[in-house]
């Protein structure tokens, strides 16, 4: 019975780039989209805070096999930061732990301070995060009032730009590597400026190859489904190989592809020297391969169609 229930739903494969609404966990957003598409399998590509909105690629069916690559991809964010108040979570949903009534910073001071956050930086992940210690998410410990040691981690901020400023509020646009905590940047910036700071609005504008222009809201999907049924919303499914469009393409003849599908490495002309590749059986995407030590292409994650 359990097996039957698990297999309930449509076998559909593709990526939906959701414009996540504020106040929703990434998992709740995923479950809503999975239900809308009546998909039998779905996974997200790394959490967005409930406070955050914007680009959340969701993988349906076999597309879950490329979700790791989206998880590892670079991201872009737009953040509004309030000066003068520090919170325990680094955002407006936490408890206030410091107040500074007289905030005296200039645009120039902020721009100089932001320079410190460019390049390879070390961050201590916030207690209010989904990272797990001994299998327990940190945010659950934080809610119980507990604090534990967190290992600092290195991330890369490619650019951080001040796009708006007044005495108490500023807006920044950030391009960064995976695993960068924008709330930690805001909190650390407040410490550098000596007045405390926290995030009041956060929007992810890009995840890997996907941007805001690829996004669709849950409301738009619901309306479209009511009007045109499943075929209407299926038009929003992006082919899963687009998520890994930056990997080199290797097109295999039909017979060679059958060896790869059976788990064998094959020798093909014009292969890259190393790394991961997108594999095609003539025109059909069949998965991700890697170049092995003797120059052959071997299957890494194959798509079942």
C-alpha cells in the first residue's frame, strides 16, 4: 500500500522556476507546486529563508538528478538592510539584541565598509539556519534558546554594490557563491559600521542560469490550471538539461549511447579533457557524464525516461 501511495502522481520531468512568496518555507513552496503539477516526485535546490522571495528552481521527476548542480551554483540577491538595530537572526523576524538611536553613517562610509565583503570571505553560519549539527537543524536549537559552536566557512562574494541609501536604510545587490548567508553579511556590516544592522527584505534574483524572467508565481500557476488544466501549466516546465547548460555537450550515436545507458564508459571523438558533460542520445538528453582518467566518457547520473 505504502509503495502505491508513494508512486501516486504523474511521471513528469522538468524544472519550475518559482517566484517564492514571502513567509513561506522552501519546502512548503515545493509541496504546493508538486500538488499543482500532480507530480510523483519533486525536490528543491537549496532553501530560501521564509522572509526571502524570488528565484527558487524546483525539480520535478527525473530533474531531481540535476538538483545538486543547481544547489552548487552561484546566486544573486537584492537585500534591504535597516541600520541601528541588531537581531539574533540577522533579519526582522528575530529578537532585537542591540539598539543604536544615533546612527551617523554616510554613503561613503557604507561603500567603504562593503568593500571588506568582496572576494573570498569567512562566515560563521547563523544559528537561525537549516544547517544541521548532529542531525538537528540549527534553527530548532536557536528557537530553544541554545547556541552551539559553528565552523567558519569560506564563501566568495563576486560583487556587492550599494544601490540605494538613506540614513537608516540601504539596499545592496550581491553576487556570490553557494552557501553565502546574506543575513550574516548584514549583521557583520552592522558591526563594522558600529551601529548594528539587519535584513528587512531579501530577494533572490538569480540561481545558476535561472533569473527572475524565468519565474512564475504560485497564483499564476493556479489560475492557469483552473483555465487550461495540466497542459496549460506544463508549458512552464523547463527542460532539465537547461539547468546544466554551462557543461559541455556530448552527443552520442544511438549505439554508443546504449553502452553508456548500461553503465559503460565509451571513447568518443572531440571530448573535453576533464570534468562533467551533458550526454545526449542523438537529440535526447540522457544524463550527466564525466571524463575518466583514460579519456573515456563514463555515466555519472543517468535520466530514466
